[in-house]
């Protein structure tokens, strides 16, 4: 992989000051957030509730940084395309929730977004290789989805290595993302396993200087 990408998750930001919090991790070329990761939770697919399309629409107007929408919701077949139409750069749905993930990927791309597929820690990659051919990104969850600040599940790195190998051998063409428990202690092993893009919430927004914490993570992830 090339220069590591860092996507701060605003789940750990101050929700009353989201525009300022997005600016706090911005920057110029080669600096700051590559993507802003926005966690949409519906209190059904996961036991937590965050924000939805109206808030995402406002966030999109308030930032130039590409927005990466991680939809932890039931029935993404019905709801996900709205986020693409609103202008999200990347819309990620859960394979455990999607009824027809191949059709959904086509809809997302037709609406102008990159299509992302996320898998929970206990979901095997092997079952979804044909589906992944239709996607631009694979988001490997390294915690159970629902909350920030949880402990990194090291075992999921086997899935990262497998995905990296399939990409490097030309069997898949996608960007490998990891989400959950990424911090200064865990990012190096994830980088070694072949991650392209690192989502980090509490490690960035829990720091006194989020922009500095972001660059410190990128330095640790660099090959
Ligand atoms: C959890 C979310 C993550 C979360 C990660 O379900 O998908 O994006 O913000 O938080 P940290 O980096 O604190 O584990
Ligand atoms: Zn997420």
C-alpha cells in the first residue's frame, strides 16, 4: 500500500460543535484527514443511536473533506443510496444487513459514490468474495460495531491479510479499511497486515490536539 490514509471518526467528537471538530482535523495536501468517517447508527442493527441523513447533509455542506458514511443500520438497501445522492464520497453498508449487496453497490455507484462493504469481527470474508468484486472499499471491523473506545480485536487481522493478498494478486480491486480500537499501540500491526485506510475515533478526538494525534498515527502507519 502507499501513503497511509487516516479517517477520523466524528463519533468521538463533540456533537454540539461538529463543524469546528471537522475543521480541527483538516489540513492541506498530504496533511490532515483524508476522509471524515461518519457513523450512522439506528439503534436496531447496533445498540446505539447517532445521527442520520439530515445531519449528514449539513456536514457535507460544512466541509471539503471527502465524507465516508459508515451505515450501521438495518435495511441499507432502502436507505443507503440517499447518502450517496447527498454527496457522500464513500457509502459503506454492512454485509450482515444488506439483502442484495451487489444491486446496492451498483445503486451507490450510479448515485456517484464509492461503494463500501463492512464486515463485523465474526463474519468470515470467504463467503463474500463474489460480492466484494462489486465494491470499492472493504471496511474490516476490529471491534463489535456500536461504540467508540473499545479494545482492538487482533484476530481480525487475518481477514485484512487475506484481503490484502487478494488485492495484491489482482483478484480484487478495493481499498482496505479498518475500524475500531486503532491507536498508537495497534496501528502498526494493522499497517503490517496491509490496511490502506485507518479509521480512528477516540485516539484522535480524545487527544488534546486532534490534528497532531492524527499525524502521529500516520507516522506510525507509514511503511
Ligand atoms: C464503532 C464505529 C467506529 C468508532 C471507532 O462502531 O464504527 O467508527 O468511531 O472508535 P474508536 O476508534 O474509538 O475505536
Ligand atoms: Zn465506523
